[in-house]
C-alpha cells in the first residue's frame, strides 16, 4: 500500500484587520489542527533530540515548515511583512496575539463609546410618548 498523499487544504482567509482576529484565530487553529501541526504552534510538540532517528527529525522539520508557511500565507500584507522577521510559527502566533487581541477592558471601553455615539445629542421629550 502506498503512503497517503496529502490533499491540498483550503486555507483560511487572510488576516487583514485586527477586528477579525478572533474569527481568524479559530479558523487558523482548526486548519493547523487538520494538518496535524497545531501542537508545533502551541509548543506542545518540541523538536526531537539531535540524536533522534532521521525520519523523526525529518517529520518534525517538515511539520514545522508546514505550520510556518501556512501561517504566513494567511496574513495580510501588513502582518506578512512583520511575520517575515520571525523564524517560527510560534513566534509569529505570539506576536499576532499581542498585536490583535484587545484586552477585555479596551473592548468594553470601545463598546461604551459606540453606545454613547448612538445617544441623541438633544434630550428626548417624554411628553411625546404620553
């Protein structure tokens, strides 16, 4: 029986706006899990020892490259240029988290500002409602 060839996977859309981070992050995670390389991004799988069997070293190297390449291919231009300065998918992921993931307090403040902007500038007369 011949080894199974990997079929080409559909990539998630590119990350172009930090507002899309949460959705993009989940799609990218699922994509990398389907390729069996998410554990490299999370650092759950470490590089094998230098004296590990050659096939184990080769598999890890191939998977590491796969995670890195697919991550780069799913970034918009502004993130792609930044990500090119990193050597691993893990480094890219951590940088994206820092750049795109808004702290909860900032998110709440933005929501409050949006609500405030919807309020009428003049007080609404309640006499019209009676």
